């Protein structure tokens, strides 16, 4: 199953590069599901990819693709995405020394 997750993840990355975000989301969700079930650290790669898609595709486009997930799973996914993106915001604050303000 780890091999399947790796293949799904690669397909998701291919779809991101082609800006086919709907397909990319589906591939990364499948890979993430397997990796979370296996408890492997590579799950963070899919979380980061999904966070990037959310930024590139926009929240509305991203959210539409999550309709097959339960509300609880959607909430959990958003929390994971926010955790991954939070260090970037903290790094920007530290780099500017002014809370991220220009």
C-alpha cells in the first residue's frame, strides 16, 4: 500500500504541474488516506501539496472537491492544512520583525 500511496502522490504532483487541481486533490487525498492509515511520515508531503493546491486553486475550488468527505474529515483536513501553513506565517513575521506587515 505504501507503493500505491507513492504512485498516487506522484500522479497528484503531475496534475498540479498541469494545473488540473480537481484531479490533483483527488490523488493527494487517496495518498494521504493510505499514508495516515499506515502512520508513515510521508503523509506530510500530501498535506503540503494539498495546502499548495488550496492556495493556487482558491478556497472555493478546493472546498468543492472535498464534498465526498464527511464534515468531520473536512474539518480535520483543514486543521492539518492550517498547521502546515502556519510555520510559513511565523517565519514571515520573524523575518520582517513586524508581524508580517510591510
